[in-house]
C-alpha cells in the first residue's frame, strides 16, 4: 500500500475542502472496495478523506408530513446492516431491506455504505438495481441526480470530480421485490433484478448482467399492461452487450433476467 495523508473531517464542507487540497485525493466511505484496491496497487491516492465522522450524512428518516409524496431518506454513510435492520425501511420498502441484508457477508454489511456502493458503481453491485428500480434520487453536495441519469458506464457515474453523495431519496412504492442470483464465492450478483410499481411507474432494474445497472424496458412494458408473473412469459432479453465470463454466458444472463423478474413479481401478488 502506498503512503498517503489521512483526513477525518466532521462536516461535508470540511471533507470537500480536504479533498481539494490533495493532489489525488479519494473519499473513504466503508472502504470495502477502495482499501483492497490500494493494497494491490490498483489505486494509489495521495490523500484519503474519511467520511465516518460526518453525522449529517448518516441515518434514515421519512419525509415530514405535508412535504409532498412520502419518501425514505437514507444518508450516504448509512451501512448496509443499518438499512437492513431499520424499522422504517422494513415497513415501507421491505424489498430494499432484503437487498441490503444480502450484500456480501456480515463484516461487509457492517462497514459498507450506500453512498460508497453507488459512487463505485461496480457492475455486479446490488444497490444500483435498487436505486434504479425504485426511481430514487441521489443528492450530492451540489445537486440532485435522478437514478436514470446517474449510472453511465463501467465504474462510471454522473458524479463530477470531488462531488460527494450525501443522501438517497427513495419514493415509497405500492409493490416492490428483489431477486438475486449470486456468485457463491463473492456474493455479488451474477444477475439481480429489482421490480417496483409506484410513483415512478413500473420499473425493472437489472444489475450483474451488463457493464452497469440498466432498466429492462421490454419487461416494464409487459408489466405495465398487467402486473402479473405471467406477463414476463415470452419476453426475450437480447444478450447483445451483456457480460459473459467463467460464471455465466451472456445468453444465460439474458435468460436469468426474465426468470428473476417473474419470480420477483410473484412475491408481490
């Protein structure tokens, strides 16, 4: 691991200032991806800006009464374990709690964070499917970004240099479910599918199958006509552009998308 300067700010403003003062700084959230990358020499920042002491970007709350459509607000530094165990998440979006509870193992869930996962945008991460599948909004120190505009490519997001995710706002769906076909060693998604019906319409979001999370619009169109598991029958997903590796071919992943979407919808009816 390379030498670096470590900063531990207590506010978002101080974190941004510390990052800007370094030659090649990185924000440190849970560290579940960044630290291994540093140990292997794949990432060599000159400065690490720890976010753990910034209370304003932790925690979970609901929109105040009279504030418009109900929504769930989750701070960027909220851990996976906290999301999985939170009573409001379990009550309002149980599928999101289930997603968080299936990430990695207990050690990863205790340290990994919502904002860290989204900022990295690993192609097999679970949270991107949940955020996209619920039509959430990602709030940063500068702006609010719709989930549809956030995921741009392999490990690429709409975030600008130095921009910091502060919270994610999830609209409350009428129905939602998550199904994951995991790689047994890493527990990442070989394919994961999040379905929902609610304020953001009918949405089917997929992770693990492509270079980044995406919406399966053919399945959305079928489910828009009728929200039923049988609506997924006969919907063919093209394998073009999907991942193919030692774990699964692109064609197999394409098939899994429809299978998992059908199983997810079945959980909601």
